[in-house]
C-alpha cells in the first residue's frame, strides 16, 4: 500500500513537470543537490524517458555549500550528461561576502535571492521548477503549485490564482514568471520512502558519520573547511551527526544521529516530532522570515 501511495505522488509530479514544460517558452529546473532535488531530477528523467531532460538545471552557488555537495553535484552532472548552469551573484565575490562576517539575512539575500533573480533575468527563464514542499515551512504550505511571480520576481500571498481540478492559469506578461513545485504534496517521509524504493543517489551528508563540529547557540555546526571561524570558548569536537536539510554549511545545523542507511533514516523520521527546517538557521532571522524572503524573490 505504501508503494501505491508513492506511485500516486510520482504520477502527479510527472504530470506537473510535463505540464510546466508544455506551457513554458524557456523552462529551467533548480538543482540544490539536496534530497528533494535528487528526487525531482529522478522524476524529470522519468517524465521524458527515453529522451533526455529537455531543459537545463540551475544551481545558485553561494560558494559556501558543503564540499560533499560540490563533489556530488559534479558527479551527477557527469553521470547523467546534464546541462548544468552554475550561477553566483558577482556582488558576492566583489564584496567578499560570507556567512561569518555578514548577518544571515543580508548574506542570504545577496547569495540566494538576488542571485536567483539575476539568473532568471540573464537567461530569460519563464518557468522555474523546484523541489520545495508544503510540509517544510508555514509560508510554503500556502503557496500554489504554479506560483506566479511579477516582473520583479515578487510573490503576493494574498493574490494567488485558484488551482481546481488540475487546472492552472499560466497567463502572464513579458518578464513575469512562474515557480513550479511538483513536490508540493510530498512529505519528508514520502521523499525518503521514494528514495529507498527507487534507489536514488543522495549526498553522503544525510547519513550518520563521525564529523568535526562546533556547538553554537545550542546548534551543531559542522566544520567543513578551513574558512570556519570559531567564536570565543568554542572548540572543535567529533560527533556522530547527519543532516536532514542541506544549505550553506555555516548556516545549517546537523542532528545527533546514528542512522547510516535510508531504512534507518526512515525509522528515525517516524519517531521525530520536529521539522527538518529547524536546521536552517536562515528561517529564524525574524518573525515571518521565510515569507518575507519569498515575497522578495527567494525560491
């Protein structure tokens, strides 16, 4: 019965990917290297099999992803012969911005939000497909599957288009665009069950391993490279950790865990009672932080 439910989710997502492609002039799929991106890529391959995926993948590179994520990204692009566009906001390099010397909200705006808007404008993408899910966070729970963005890439949560009976209003003017979320109705547990069922490759950071960490504000932060800056009274120690969500490494907290396989991760999630997004420090910059970011153009 579990697989019947996953088949239903798979069919819905494949339909949405094909629908977006059919309506778009120049579509692109976001690729963050996370588990949701891995599932979305797998679904896109299924949607157009035996032909290749008919659009590019876009990675917004903040320059501070985990090293394992970069290795995984390049491996997947080569393995599946994917046209992968890597884009970094030039201001990020020019201003030498990093998550240690700049507040997380300012850094995230430049490194992610502004970078995404620049990339969409540069390549003139009109339909941007991504792996966000409604169960992740409050503002994402109220967003449409075909989410309209104005010419400034802004989202208005109070002016969303109705979506009834799989009917989508995708009319737009020049320079306006849509964000498409084929995994909207999936949960974190669904994602991992599907990964197990389909034997999908994911970044090794999702699996428990002894790794160097620092405890900061009661959060477990992995020391991923020599750019990490210890604060007063902080010491590096080794712990058995893994990640439920992946972002920029100084802004992503790990969890203490011994789950070394997909089956063990599923068992762990069944007993969990808090969201994976608790590991994303940027979500708690301010009240309604994620919704504010999305209004400004964050994915």
